[in-house]
C-alpha cells in the first residue's frame, strides 16, 4: 500500500505523472526553503528586530537592493508551492467529494491572490533613498 | 489515525510535522497580506507592526520560529530517509538528532527574540 521507506512524509506516488512530480518538488522546494526561510527568519528576528521594521525601514533598508527583493520573491514562490501543496495533502486526507473540491478551489484561489499581492508589492514598492 | 503510523516517535514526528506545517502556512497567508500593506497602506502596516513587536507578538514569533525550525529539521529527516531508504532503520535516532539541533539552535534564538520583553526594545 505505501512505499517501504517513509516515516512521516507522504509515500512516493507509484503512478508517475503530476503526483510524482509534486512529490519530488515538495522535497526540492523543502531543501531550498530550509536555507531561504531560515535565513529570512534569522535576518528579521536576530540580525534586526521587528520593533525597527516599519514601512520606511522596509523601503530604505530591507528592500533597497534588487538582491533582497529577488531573495524574498524567490522565497515567496517556493513557499507558495510548498505550503499550498502541503495543505492540499492535508485537505485530501480529511475531506472528500464536494467538500474536498470546495476546499481545494478556495485553497488555489487564495494561493493565486497571494501570488498577485506578493509580486505586486515586490515590484512596485518605491526604493526610498536613505536620508 | 493514531495507529496508522504505528505510533511511537514516527507517529509523533508526522503529527508535529503536519501541525507545524499548517501553522507556518497560516502565518504565510497573514505575512503576504501585511507586506502588501507596506505598499498599499503603510499606516495600517505600521499599526500591525506594533503588535508584532509587543510582548504577545514576540511570544507568538517564538512559537512561529519553533514551528518553522521543527518543520525544517524534520523535513530534512524525511528527505534523507526518502532518498536513502536504509537510513529509515534509524528514523528514531534521526528524530532525536533533529531535537538536539532544535534545542541547540532554538534556545539562543528564542532568547534574542524574547529579551526585549524584560529589557525594553533594542536601540
């Protein structure tokens, strides 16, 4: 029924196709997120502190370079795939039929909205020179 | 459900992975919206930031960091076992190793996040 080698992850789908691709992509994005998400958390909470991170700080310091905007946008793309495909697995485990369809539709719509909101703010937030 | 994964460490590792994953997902939804506000409504973002920087906010951020760190470490454990199946024999030891790293990395980070509660905001 399940692959012999899984202890807390989803068993590797045997059929191939999109499900197998998603299974691999969850692991590839997982490794990337191990680096990017933990780095992001350390920057925000250890190197800096939330108390100094107002809107001006983000424009002047955090997002003053193309590198950090690209870094955060890459993180967003990876996490949108990984987190939403993860919740998809949870929904598939606990909901069936019309209820599952309803929840998955809402899930994908939410992912689309977050893709747009996150991409818009990364691209349009003006760079405010320090001073 | 509790017996589907034969109980013990493997089942707990799975349950914690799922709970921490959904928790991080929920924060990501909030976080994309709050960062959108930086451009769309900076005043509203600055108000929300005060909650993030408050003592309750800091406790919640510590919980978020714990969920993220556990999910990251246990996720690597899953990947290691998926791609090197013989290591599945040591899934308990790998889980304990994840907890050792979790405590070793997590405690200092938690201290840094929580310190302003009793010392005041850093300059």
